[in-house]
């Protein structure tokens, strides 16, 4: 999917919502546990319920790996079920030496047909570039995450340039790929950081976790992060998929997704004009 | 497995060899391709052939993920086949926010019974600590890798302390865990870097890739990296498992492993006394 196609979808739906399919078998409503593949059945109903309001789906691979080979089957089936015009993100945070990253890329882009993979930058250029060899596919690189531990290393100030590590990660990786193939993960907890990120990368899409259960403000994220092609994918996982854990989970998920979409439509109107 | 148990095994075998089970279906000898699970059959024969000389096995998960749910089955069967007294490493380079890292830990320590997982440090403390909650299990944290891209970020000098990022990663993580649970991945390409690493972490085991196909010198690594409990696991993957791609692959793998063991026995004698 191209950046323009993603932007078109955002305008059509009035939404930049990404739904995180962090499906934990321990939280799947009881009435689904008799199904052959309860995780897939859960995802299927969540997708049916939210696809009018979501422009992206993001399964976190950890939830599927925790169930072994059966989990990988659930992931594969889930990906196939997502409508083809919706952007898909394998939230895998992979990264290894060149030939090995190449295999991860094959796993997510060839064997499965994800549009993008989240990648960890610590090992540098040759750990990221193999993902960029797949035309039309995206790398979403960890830059500034929203967790407590982000302060340990990402915020370290570098001697040479007095920039923080996450800025160096962004600037260096922007030499490897254009905004047509490179997005960044940016935690939503602080407005000043988001403004800084936007000044470093004016054109790149940002994947923003940390709205909803993780507590960021959608209004602040939108005011400080939006660019002229929207440039934002804002994720909500638990706040949508576990809003109810009863038989009405899909219906409630739809309501929660619609609430976020309605708020997003206002910001799109306000900041894109 | 405890550090002392690992050291005992090293002394008994006269070896600190880790065999990397980076098994690529495209490189499995033709005569095995008719088997129901050629990757497992290949690993089984490699393990039988090398277990007298190896103290650790390290499957890189990328090679198994590239084959989808079938690959995870091959990985699970391979792990079960490895003799219980040999140290096992899931070379997965995972790392995510706390609850998600917890799921990865469950995948590798609970569902499968690996002794250790390689972890990427970029997201900081809460991405690493969930792996440490498993008693008797190990984190092997990426510190200084041997690939070209390691210069992009790992070698960046920090303003406050004038240390490089990888040193900060080591020092900070050493506050989270003792040398009974924490090892570091350290590329073997430069002796001065290895001496520096050893001065920062005198007691921690180091997992050293980059000997063999990646080109480091075993003698130099041993001279600069060994401590009084050996403190080294030196990995060879392609140099052993693909030394021959004919019907004699297991036999040749055994010879290559024995060669490395024989050289290691000399260094153990020389540096441990």
C-alpha cells in the first residue's frame, strides 16, 4: 500500500485508527472457547465490528507466539481475513544481522502478506535494510516508545551532536528509506516530544501507541503530530478489544472504535482543513 | 542451568562451543527433503554428531519463523531433542513493553523450555525484566554486535559519561540482574573492544558470534575474553552445519566441531590453568 492510498483511506473513513489485535486466549470471552480456533474467531468478530472505523490492524506477534504453532496458524488466518484495503502491521519488533533480517522479512512479507513490520533499530543499517528490499512494503522503526524503560537508552544525549539517541535513530534511518517506506513508532505521552519528532521527520507517518489504556490524549497527539497527509496512525488495543469481555464484546468494540473515529474526524477537519 | 553447571560442562568437555542451528530449508541436503520434517531431521543428525563437543545449541528463530507454523513445530521438536545437560539459547532478539515481553518469555521459557533468550535492549528496563522473572532462566542481552550496522548506534558516544551506548547498555542492565542470569552478545571482531567489555563485566558470560564464517579469531577472543569461569560461549553456525552439503554433512559437522573443541581445550588449559 502506498502513502497516498493510506491517506485516501483515512479521508474516506474520517479515521486514522489502528486496532491492535493483542488477542490473549486468557481474555477471550468464554462463549468462544468451544470454537476450534477461539483466537481467530475472536479476531474475526472484532474485525467485522470495527472495519468501518479502522484504517489499520496491528496484531502483536508475541500474543500468537505464546501459543506456539497453533498461534501462528491463528495469526495467518487473521491476516487473511482482514479486508485488503486496510493497512496491516506485524508488530514484531524484529531486527538481526542482514541474512537473518532477510528471513524475518520473508516470514512477514512473503509467507504472510503484511504491509509492514515494526523493527528494532539497535543493530543498525544491515538489520533494517532487508525489510526495505520488499517493494511496496513498510518498515515501522522503533524511535521513541511510550514505556518507562524508554528513558534508559532512547533519551540518552549523544556527545557529538547533542541530540538524543531516538533522534539519531530517526535521522540515520531516513537516509535508508523515503517516507514512502518508513514510519516511526512514537509514544504519545508527551506533546513536546511529539513536536520534536515531527520537526525531525515532517513527512513520515508515525505509529502512535499509548492512546487509551496507555493513557495519551488523542487531541494532543493530533494537534502536535498531524501533517498534510495526516501522518498519524493512532493505535488502541485493550481499550477496544477488551472493552467488554461478555457476549457483547464485538458490539462494544464497535462502539469504542466509532467513538475514536468520531473524535478523529473532528481533528482531521480541524487540522487538514 | 546455573553458571556453575555451565562451567562444569565446559571443563568436562574441554569446550565452550555453541552450535548455531540456523537451519535453512534451502540448504538442507537433498537426501533429507523426502522426510516428513526435513529441518528437524537435519537438526537431529547435527545434534547427534556434535553433542560431544558442544556445550550449547542456539537455534535462530528467524529460520523457523520463515516456515510459518510448520517451522515452529520443527523448533519445538529440535529443542526437545537436545540433551538436557546442554545449554539452549533461543536466538530471538525480542523486546517489547512489559506485558508483551512477558508473553515472549512465556513462549520461550514456559511453552518451550529454553534456558535463555537473546533480547534487544532498545526499549529499556521493562522490556527486559519480564524475562528475568523466570528463575533459572537467562537473558542474553545484545551489547556490541559484530555486524557493520553496529557502528550506527551501539558505538555512539554519550555526552554525560563519554562512554559508548553499548557500555551504557551493559552497565544499566547489570543493575537489573546478576551474572547468574545475564549474559551479553559481544561480536568477536576486535580485541580491544572485547577487553573493554570484559573490564565492564568481569563476571558475565559473553556469547560471541562471529567466529568462523563471520571471521573472528578464536585465539584472540579467548585471550581477551576469558574469565576464571571461562565466561565465553563461542558460536559457529554455517562453519559447522553447512561445512558439507552432501550426504556426509553430519560427519563433516562433527569434524569441524571437534577441531574447534580441540583448539578451545588448548585455551582452557592456557588461560584457566
